[in-house]
C-alpha cells in the first residue's frame, strides 16, 4: 500500500466518523437549544465560559472582581449577626425616603458628597450649576429632595453636624419644608450614611487643615436642645484662627475636638450629658460613647472607608441599588501622607485618639465582612440564575427524550440505521448526564481578606476627601 492510498483511506474514515457523530447529535439532540446546552456543559467542564454567560463576581465582566483577591488573609475579629452584615435597603427615591449624609471632617466626605450629586445614574439627575455650591436633587416628578447633604441642602443642621444633631434636626427640617410648601407628606424613612478614615492620618489631615486657617466656628454642637457653654467647650487658640500652629501645639490642647472626633460625632451625646464633663469620669464617658458609636454605625444603612474606595463604591451600590457612572479612585500623594511623622509621634496621636482607633478597627472589620457577605450573596444569586436557565433549556429538550423510533429491517441495516440504533442505546446516559450537570453546584473559591493591609493603606489615604 503506497503512502498516498493510505492517507486517502484515513481521510475517508475520518469523514465517516464525523458524519456518524452529526447523525447521532441530530437524533439525540435535534434542537439548537439542546445543542447549546451541551456546548455550555462542555465549556464549563473545560473551565471556560459559554458565549453570553456572564459569571457575576468572578469573571472579566465583573468590575469588582479585582477587589476579591486584594484581601487574601483577612481574619475577622468580631462576631456579627446576619442582620449586621446584610445591607440592601428598600430605598424608594420616587416615594418619601431620604439619604442623610453625616460628614465627618477630613474623612473624604467632600469627594464622596460630590459623587452623590454628580456621579449617580438617576432617572432625574441632580441639577448642578457652575459657581454654585449646592445642587438641586429632586425626585422624579416631584419638587422634593431625596438627599440631605452639604451639596444638596447645605449645612441646614449646622456645620458638620454630628449624629446627635442630625437625628434631632433632620426630621423637623424636612417637616418645616413641607409646611412651607403647604403640603403634607406621609412618614419618611431616613437612611443615614457616613465615611470613616484611619484615625492617625485623619488627625494629621485635620492639623494641616487647621494650620492653613480652618476653624469650623460655625459648628453648633447642639445637644439636648442647647448649645455648649464656653466652660464646657473651651477654645484651643486666641484670635480668629489657629493658623501656623505646630503639630506639638495641636496635640497639646486638652480641649481639641480633633481627639476622638469620629467616636464623638457618631455617638449619642445625650447619654453622657452632652459636653458636661462633670457627670462621669473620662474613661467611663468615652466607654459609653464608644459603645454608642459602634451601635449607631452598625445600624446605619451604609458607611464607607476612605482607605477602600472601590469597596466603598460597591457596598453603596449594593445597599441602595444605585449605580455610579464613573468608578471611585484611590489617590496617593496626600498632604497628610507627605508629613514625615516619627513613630513616637504616631504613638502619641494614637493615645490621643485611642477611642477612634478602637472604633476604626471595629468599623474596618465590619466593613470587610459586609463586603465578603455581599460578594458571596451575589455569587449565590448568579449560580441560581444559571441553574434556572439550564432547567429551562432542559425542559425544552425533554420531549425529545421519550421518542424511540422502531425499525424492522428486512436486510442488513445501513450506516444511517446503525447510527440510529446506536444512539438509542446512549439516550439514558445522555439524560443522566444532563440532569447531573444542571443539578450540581459549583462551589465558590471565595478568597479571604487581608488584615495586613492597614499599614499599606495608611500610605494611600485621600487628602482631597475632606
């Protein structure tokens, strides 16, 4: 047998096998839906995706997939309930619900506040005009705001109002607006949100801001219906401002509100007699405030962390079912990060802000656990959707499984007849394979998160977020 004849016969044999396979496929799986189901099954076995199959939470189509691998060695320190971790509120922007932004100084609130009024996909976007500090954020079809923040309603409850001020002021403020417009609105749901930042770098950022002349004199510090007296809240400087103060001078003032600012602003000050320091000891006072701040933070609809911009964006979108137009960015080269701070100075700042340090560690743990929980939930829902799609395809295929053609050959069966009889024997195996594939669940390779990122995150804070 010459080489040419050998290759010719081999080619004919391959063509016959191909024709045989096509005949078997057309008989067992005559519809295009069935064939696509087999292709998708084969694709999943090979570790690839079928055309049009978007793997939420794990594939290239997921804009937050890179955030999963960034936290590999995160070990939770606190035990939270499912209620604490699950955050997906029924925010009705067309109804009467209001998002209230609690803006703590030097945590990135200015940038986040701008995201709220300029960067959310809305049926009726906020109207922002050049040269104007405030935007008009009306609901679709109404002249009623859905957002209470610096860039929508201004400092209506005082400059950088804290939790105690906002919870007492916002409902009455909204009611007064309704009275002025001569209408009565049904009861509202208020969803409080805030942004926190690492205490050391927030403290340094506030010092640099004060050094440039900031005072926040317009802050009211309203509590229990009254303003604090001068003896209750003394000033750290004489004159109009504290511009040019050194870090040592800034840390030396015992009345400096920069110390533990985040804990104080998130707690219910009424529990400790507001700014009256004579009611209880200092340690007892701060212990009560810390627990109150943790409780309020845990019950808030949402909070983000300056050090985790993309995760902050993801959790806000997941919580309120709203999407941002442009992604958040993690900026480097902040003014606070440019300050060379000796380890001893950092230690002293941590001592001055010891309650903020404890609050931030608690908040960071809760934040990352919420991110993990939300991603796991998203993957679970994606698996369920894929299983439902497979069941629908299998339902279309099932009617063909029961068809068994009967042949009564009077002569040696032809190649086509042999193929049909052979395929009949394989139907049970094909049916069992389809059912096992559609019912099986693919376990997530969920990545745990990294607890060692704190030091790196210190160098990646955002000074522009004020």
